[in-house]
């Protein structure tokens, strides 16, 4: 049951990145690809019906994490208290930027809310990537399974690092490039005209940056934590993940050049899903590795809730997921096609 819940949570977090990732990427590009007020309203109309629903996946993942691995929840939410508060404020500011813009007619307020929305989206991309970098690198857990990390220390990967160091910043930049490519592909699917052409160009440039940063992050990860390759050696079937990553990236670049927007968007989704799936495969069975003593690490076995709770929770999880999938299917079908200004209120 512990392993099953590990993969269920990994799948939910992947779903969050796939769904909220495209509107985060669109927000990060908001000021770059939308030059006029009408284009900015059209971009917001492309994500307007779905962005708040997409963020629910993050809350749901946190709730499921508390259900399945309460020790990990307690440790990570206390140790990462400061960056979590920063992420919370960025989510709030992003929502303010989207929602309040339509309630003001003054162009100066529009500029303020546009900048707030775009900068909050950009910083969220980097912070979410840095969070993944912390999970891969490890944190200074003590014998009781707790830790505290400042925002930064020496920017070196060491036994007592900060949230930000050269490695986590690298992963944060990779996340930014990946989500901006994903978001640009989505905006290209939903728009026409000059905005569509700028989105295509931004998606291609972001995609190239994503490829370069992905290679740099791969070599850096192997250098600081070579045991990430152990599961690939033990279970050759896991090599399908890097093959899917390479295939998704190549397909995205190909379809971008052919101006097949929907296929490029699907391909970037495949790339993201395979990248996160491969990372989860590499980390298993570790949930949070200790940089102090490997024996202090939190795993699926020493952090899981009781077997009875996991079994009962699985029944409720299945029922809830059926409803959620049905809702999102209806939502995206209702707003399929090109976005119009009537979708943005």
C-alpha cells in the first residue's frame, strides 16, 4: 500500500504541473507576448475558465500527502515554512492580478495587475522547480526527522544547505523554461493572429532553453547524487522514462516548426509527465533524503500512515478522482476552441 500511495501522489503532482503549469507559463510570458490591452485580455481569456480549478490539484496533493505520509507532511511543512509562505503569497498575488484587472478601467491599474500576475507566475515557476531540486538534493534531517533550511547560505551543495543553491536554482530555471514552453504551446492553441505567432516563437525559444537546461540539470544531478541511477540499473523497464522524455522533447520541437499547435502542446505534456515520472522512479523509496546521515532519510516505509487508514483512504480517493476527472473533462470540453474576449470577465 505504501508504494501504491507513493505513485498516486506522484501522479497527482504530475497532474498539477501539467494543468497549472500551462497557465503559470502563460502568465510568465504575459508581458512578453501580449503587446496590447486586447491581446492581454485574450491571453487571460485563454486560461480564465480553468486556472483556479487547476490550482486545486496542489491543495488536493497536500491533503493526500497528509493522509498517506503524515511524517513527511509534518517534516516538510515545518522545515520549508518560509518558502511555503512565499509560494502562498505568490499564489494570492497571482489570483489578485487575474481577478482585479477586469474590475478596473484605469490603464494604470491594468499595468499594475499585469505586472503582478506575470511576476508572480514567473517566480512560482522558479520556486516550484527549486522545491523539486531540494527533494532531489536532500535536506539536513535530524534523528527525529525534522529540519530547518534558511532561504540561502553559501549557495553550495553541502550538508546544511539553504533552499536556494546553485543546483536548486538550476532546477528552478529548468522549470521556468519548461513551463513557459508548455504555456506558450497552450496559448498558441487558444489564440490567433499576432498573439498566436508570438506564442509560437516564445514556445520554440523556451523549448531550446529547456533542452539545454535539462542536459545541464541531468549531469548536475548525477554529480551530486549518483544513486539516482540505481533504480535504472536494477529495473531496466524504467529506462522508458528517459526515452519518453527525449521523444516528447523532439516531438515538441518538430510540431512547433510545423506550426501544429495542439500536437506541440500534447508533446510538451508528454515531456513533463515523463520527466516527473522518471524523477519519482529514481527517488523511490525515498521521500526526503537526509544530507546529514542517510539513516535519517524519510522513506515510504517509515513515513506512511497505518495500513487500515491507507486502505480506507484508497476507497475515498478512487471515488473522488472519478468526480474530479469527470468535472475537468466537462470543463475543458465546454471551453474548447479558440478563446474569445467573452470568456474573460
